[in-house]
C-alpha cells in the first residue's frame, strides 16, 4: 500500500516530515532541550518560548488562525476499540501552557502520519489532514524563530 494514499498532496507531507525532523534535530543539538533518552524535550522548549509565542500569535493573523484551528479541531489520537484501530477525539488541555499544548498537537499530527495508519483506505482519513499539516508547518516555522540557538541548528541541518 502506498504511504501517499492520503487525500493530501505528497509534497506537503514530505515538507512537513522534513521540517519536523529538522526541528527535532535542532532541539536535541541545543542540549537545553535534550532529554536523557536522546529525545527532544518539546515541552521544555514550548514552555520556554510560551510568552513570545503568545505575543506573536496576538500580532499575526495567520498564526492566530492556525492556533485557533488546533484549539477548535485538535488532531485525533489513534486507539484500539474492540480490537479495531480507530481515531478518537482529543481535547485542548487547559492545565498546560498554550504553546505546550499546540506543539503537542503538532507532534500528534506527525505521529498520526508516520505511525498512525492515516494512509489506509477504510474511512480512517480525516478531511482535516491537509489543514492540520499546513497549520503545523506554520507553527513550526514561527516557533523555531523564537529561539536563536534552535534556529541556528535548524538552518545547519
């Protein structure tokens, strides 16, 4: 089965996966955002840039639309019900900082594409996939620009 059997442009998918990979590389290379298990600490990064990100969201209409879309239509999470793979609704967690929650949703978009079987032909595709990917790209671009060291490593990749 072709991975690119989504109703989303395959160049858009490749662009998103490449950008996400570069972002994880940059977070790990800064060492400040590196976990002991060699994974990027997205939550620490999100909480570090939270105030700057919120200020940017308030000034940039496109970014505000992206954040609001994630709040109103968060990506679903793959789960198992009665032995079947399904995608279940997720909610915006108001106990976390906004940027932390938004970047968690971006990671969920990546996980759903990469691990979650979004390529299957059994009505598992979500009409929101393209919007979620486009908004994730915008959010990643803006977030990396808020930390000079992350942006420097991102550009080296």
